[in-house]
C-alpha cells in the first residue's frame, strides 16, 4: 500500500491508485524517452538492428516489442529489425548448460551485435547479472545501450547510455508502466520512420 491509500479502499481501488501514481511519476522521463527514440531512429535508418532482452515478465515484453517493430504496431509499414534474445529455447538452454545462465544474453550480443546496433534491456528490479553482462558485452562491441529499469535501478543503474527508471514498490505496476513506455516508443518511431 502506498502512503496515500487507506485500509478501507478495496483491492481494486488500491491497485488502480498505485497504477495512476506510478504512471504520473513517468512525466519527468519524457526527454529521456525522446532520446531513446532518436537513437533508435538513427539505428534503423542506418540499416542496423535492435537487440532486446529481459527475464521472466520482461522477457515477454522484449518478445512483444520486437514483434511490434518486425510486424507492425498501428499501421502498415516496412519491417524494422528487432530481435528478442530470450525467445530461442534451444539457444538459451545450450548457453546456460554449457556456460552459465549469466552469459545467456552477453554471448548472443557477442554473436549478433554489430557496431551501430542498439541493445535494449528490460528489468523490473535492475538486479539481473545476465543483463548487466549483456550491456558490458555491448560496450565492447560498439553496440549502443538503453536500459528500462524498475525500483531504484539496482546494480544496473548507470551502466547504459540511456536509462529510464520506473520507481515503485510493486513489480506489476512497474511492468505496466514499462510496457506503456515501450508502446510510446513504438508510436514515436512509427511516426518518424519511412513506411516503405
């Protein structure tokens, strides 16, 4: 419960209140989100790609957003190259088994990342070592980095070139706000990028 909710509120109204509070706290991040859109616009226009990764619910968000770029978001347009690094079960289990789960994204960044690409990591806590390792590998490969983090950013805070930290105490509310930011990013890019 946040400081402004009361015990007499129903679960639904407490959750709604917390969601509104979390979304209201996103307002200061507009300039940072625009900077991320600028980075991705330049990346796609140069013929480079977006690599995305996360764990658990954030993995689902990574897969969802890569689909929005490769298929379409609102209108018909050309596809833009976005690859979710958490969708190939064979590859993920092989790296986890033969090396370590900590290397599951860094090894893929090393394999697929090229100078001029962008890596977007999504984490509701900022405390996933495999995501921090992916950022470190991206730096070595001259791959640009964006981090969408939650809570206070965890030990990943400060590692990416561009970061947005969705503060809050509830993972569900953080994930909802992160998905909103990702959808706005898609909207911005769909307005800017060539349709053909």
